[in-house]
C-alpha cells in the first residue's frame, strides 16, 4: 500500500569514499582476523547489498581479547594512573571524535540508514560522553564517616577488571561511547562486542583510542554474531562485568548465562513508552514532540513514545493533525540533509516492522502510512505509519516494534490514562503533556517508567540515571551510577583512639 502524500527527499545518493575492504577485530593493540578465518556480510540498508565483510568472532577470538584485556589490567599502567591522567586521555579522545564528526556521521549514516543530520548529532553526543566522564572521574568525591576521636571510615573505589560491553545497532557509535567512557575513566580494561548489523563506525575506535594515547590491551574489539561472540563474552570467567543494551529477550539469556559467574550486570532493554496527552496540554508542542519521539532515528530508538494516549475531548483533533503531519515527514536517502526518516537497518528488521504493520491493520484504524513509500523500490524503507483507535489488547499497543509506527488510543480520566500507560511489560520512558502542575507530578510518580519527561521530548542530562523498570532493564547508568557500576566500593575503617576489643580467652589465665 502506498501513499503519495509521503514526502520524499532527493533522488540521488552519495556513497562515502574510502570504505574499508574488510573489517577486523582489534586485540592487544593489533588488527587481526578471526582465528578460524570466518567472516560475515555487512549490508547497505538502502540496497541490501553486501558492501563489506567483517571478521566473525567466536570463542577463540573472545578468549584472546579477554586475555589481552586481563594482562593490561593486571600488569599495565591504565588502572594505576591517577584519575587526572586518565581524564587527559579521555579528553583527547573527545577532541579526536569532534574533529572527525563529519566522517563519523557519514559512515554511521551509511551503515545504519540513519538520516545524516541525526547521525551528526550522535557523533557530537559521543564526544560529550567522553568529556562528561573525564570531568566526573576527577571531580568524584567518596564518602567519609567520622566518629570523633575514635574512628574514621571511608570509601575507596577500585576498578574491577575486564568489562564486557555489548552494544546495539540503532545509534552504535554514540552508545558505544556511553559504555566505553565510564568503563575506561574508572580504570577498567574492556572488550567491546558491537552489533553485527553495524560494525563500520565501531571499527574506527581502535585508531581513535590509540592516537589519544590509550595503552595497548586496554581496549579490545571483537566483531561477530551475538550467539557466538556475545555469548562467549558473557560466559567468560575472566569478565566480571557485562553492560548490555538490546532486546529484552536477549537480556534474559544474558542474565541466565551470567548467573553461574555472579557477574555484575547493567542492562538497558526494550521499551514501549507511552506519551500521555491531556486536554489542557499545548497541542502544538505535544504533536511536534510526539512526531519526533517516534519517527526520529527511523523509529529505532528504545525510548520512542510509540503509544500516544490522548484525552477524549481533544482526541479527534489530535489524531487528524498528527496523521496529517506524519504524512509530511520526509522519507529519503540517509545522506540527504532533508531526510527525516531513512532506511531501516537490515532486511530482517524491516520484515519484522512490516509484519507488525499488517497486524496493526487488523487491530486499529490506519490513518497514515502503512507500507513502502513511493520512489524507493529497494532497501528497507517504511512510511511513517499511524494507527488510531488502538485497543490496549492489541499487539501493536503492547509489543515493541522498533520502527516508524505509532499507536494512538483515547482515554477519559487520569486513572484510565495511568492504567493504559502501565499496561505493558515494559517500563523504560514516559512522556506527560499537561499544564496542570499537580497532575504532571502525580502522573510522573505513578507511571511505571525509569525516566519521565514532562512537557518535553527526550532531552538527556548525563548526570541523571538512565534505565528502566520491569522488562526494560536491570540497573542504571549515567553520572555517578556509572561510576558505581564500573568500580568496587571498599570500606576502610581506621581506629584513632585506644583500641578497645571485647576480650575472649583470658578467663583463668595465669596471674
């Protein structure tokens, strides 16, 4: 089904110059192929043609990477540097990322299908992540507890060891930086397993980190499928920490596989986040924000407000305006600055999103989109799609689609809005639109979500905790929560006065 009202961007496309012929692992300061020589195909989302082959890591490759990281942790300088020394390296990393942001964005956009303007924002965010944790680790102050004249008790933080970082394909370079920066800032060494759909930008980290002065072995990268390289990393006995961003089902598998080793886990998983729009809200702002919230990043974002709950008195007007604006969202080639929705990352994911759209046609009223846009006969293109009158029992209401698809549902009362908002297994983000201050705070506290934005789209403050509840995650990162996750906290107790011990074993002693 096509809708000619969908706006398309330019009809010509540029291919980045200097694409690699082969993507390798980075282990112990060297670029290497897989031990068994195996590779996998990496597809261009616009054509679904293979444009490069990447080394397919297995257990043997992960073992080598972990051994290199373990050696760098046990005997290398990185964990023993002063925080200020590590901070300087992280600031140099940020400088290099900023100086190459155009190239990074170009490769990220080509590899993932993200619109170039949005990929540019992700490159800048990656640099900011390193700056933030470079500053935080220097400014960090740990607790001291005093008992005057008797005792001082203080907290000593120590890096834990080899951190296993498993990252997703939706904003790969930025999300890799979100894990790399705090793991490195706190003195750990790392093994990164990037998503197999999007290994291109991850392959740039090796050169960036080496140029910034990171010692060999501190950063290691193994490409490969999740069931091979990711599984081996999770199960490795010398990797005490796993930070994972991805699907909830994969998170369950990681949880089970990490359990025998009692690993530290931080997992940011799926979402089906509600945007609650009350009748007294600024509808212009709410429509703009909720359009952006589900169609930016091609709808491939964990915090997408993919369920919009609208108070009935403004419901019809909201749906009409929302659908009209969704039809004007510009679909186009990822490299075109006019593009607002590009190509989905991979044909497997494209097929999944289209299957949900077909399900949605039996569950709700299709008011915009619903198929492939005109003018794009190849590639993973989906029209911005809007369903109205979606019941809470619908699969498109409860299940994560992770594409440019939104479900709109009416409500009559605040209590009903909260019931609908909480009626999924997920609890990552929520958005509330109202000019009633009391209601805004009460709804924010009652909604089951790790993060809530009031009269705002998703604007991140890196100091705040990032994470979800229910099936949306385990633990939080961001600010000091990241420092907590990547360090062991050791309590040290010092006696200042006369030692006073309970005396055992002296009864009946010779006098």
